[in-house]
């Protein structure tokens, strides 16, 4: 690995570099504001999801577009990173109207060079796909299929149909959640990747899943699915917290309990079982654990929270959310550097690349693909990336974030071919 200091300097410079394209939007009929950021159009296109939250600003969108650039350098395809963000309350009854006007505003990019997906408070199946259809876009990834892969005509139609069929279809028996069959591949695959990354690191550290209690932050598609796959592998779930509720049971949750929670989940909210108590929110910051999965909003891990986690015995941080660490200014990496010296950090660009890998896997192939092959592709790329990170860091416990950044900054700076 390169000198650690030079890695962080290069990463800070990458974060501060202005993006290639920024579209700022003011909704004419509400107070909503939005930004589309294309960090670059490397390989002829850029990709990144669409999120909505009150208080979101352009710096958050710019940062997340850069995260996507590094993520594609790992998962493929070799394209630029992008992000859409809307500053608006997702619980406002005008939400759907605002989203519809946003998608009309960015329609030229969706046709030519931009692929999007669901993200925070924006659902892939319920929001993104129908909104794309409403503006004449066959699939949210059409811009990448055209701009990067050069597809058109019948070949374009076939790939878009395959993505729709597989990603919005049922998971295969080995990956489905019992009792929650309504969850489609696209709802599960990112959380599956987070779990596989964590389980691979446990294996590399010589830990048994059953002896690695976990705390989960966030219970949307990423956090909920990750929790299920971890519990299925034998990891005891010591507690779960989201924006509304917290659950710290007397005994850790197992796979059956997790399947029940997912089956009863409405939207992205954690359903409190009988006996659930809001007092669990305080206990969540006290219960001992080894693994912490940050799968909620960006920026939830500040220095105070990190210190509390260390006091709870947490040794592994799995970043299911993009940009879980706070930063005082663009390019500020001090907290990330500190955390990388104190914990085994599984970076977001590895842990949550499941959706990006799935899109790439289906777009590059003209074979008849299935849910099973998508999950296998995600598992393989994440486990291989984690193995490479460990080898480059020379450790299974420290320096994993710097090692990952060193690898991906090199790849993102090149015009290399798509990865395998």
C-alpha cells in the first residue's frame, strides 16, 4: 500500500475537486430544491441513486457522487459517479408530485448518460421505475446502457427487460426471507452484500458468527436485509435502532425473529414487537457488541458516537450507508483517519455496492440471468474486494479504509476496461 498519509491526501484532493456537472433545481410549485451531480462521465456515463430528505444540501450530493465513482471502480461498470438529491420532507403529502417534477427536469440526462435507482426515502419499485416510465424512460439504467455500453434498438430493449425481470422479481429460495416474499431482489441485494462483507471479515479474523453480537443502525432495505442475512448466518442481533424506534431484547434476536420483523415492516420503519420500549434507545448505546452495521442516513457517526461504540466493545464497523462518518467541511477526513486506526472498517464502497454490481452484471451479459446469478456475482465481487483490501493493508483489524481508498483512487483515475 502507498504511504498512509499520501493516501489520505489524495482522497482529500479527490473530494475537493469540483464535479464535472451540477444541475440545481427549484421546484416551481413547492419549496423543494434538488441537485443532480455528475462527478464525471468516465466511460460515457454516470450512475447514482435518488434520495430525499429535509435539510439535504448540495455538498451531501456532491460527496455521494464521489462515493459512487469509487464504488463503480470496484463493482463495475467503469463509469463516473453521480447522485440526485432533493431537499424535501419525504412525509409531506406532496412528495409524489415533487418527485414527478424532478424526474421531468432530469429526463435528458436519464435518456443519454445517467442511471439512477432508489436511495434514502425513495423506493426503486414504487417510485423510481414508474416515474421513469412516466417520462418515457424504459428503465432507470437506460442512460448507462446507452452512454457506456452503446446499446440501442433490440439489444437495448433486451437488457432493460432483463434488469426489470430479475431485479424486480422474486429472490431464489436460498436468498428469500421466509414470510416476506414480497421483498424483491432489488430490495435485498444491497443488504445481502453488507452481510457478506461482514461475514467475510469475521472469517478472515478467525471469529465465529455465533460469538459476534451485532448492533444495527437503520432498518430500511439495506439495514433490514443485512440484519436478516447476518442472523441467518448465526450472528446474534443484540439491538436495532432507526429514526423512530429502538429494540434491545433481553436475548439476542435470531433468524426467525428477524424474518418476523421484516414480514411486519411497513415502509422502512422498524416494527416494535410486543414489549418494545422507547427506553431501548438509550440501552442501544450501552449493550455490548462486536460488530456495528451503520445502515441509516449519511453522517450519523460522529466522534461522540464512535467513542461510545468503542466503549461498548465494538471492533468492526460495517458501512452499509454511504458516508456514515461526519465531516466538518468537504475533504475533511480526520474522523475517518481516526476511526481507521481504532476499528476494522468495512468501507461503504465495498459493503453496499450490491445494487451497482447487480446493474452491471445484468447490463453486460446477453445470457439468461437469474436472481441466483445476481446474488452470486455480488458475493464474489465483495469477498474478492475485501480479501484484496486485507492483503494490501497487511492487517485484518486496522487500516482497511485507507487500503481500499488506495486501490480505488488508482482505478478511478484510469480509463481502464470494465472489471470482470
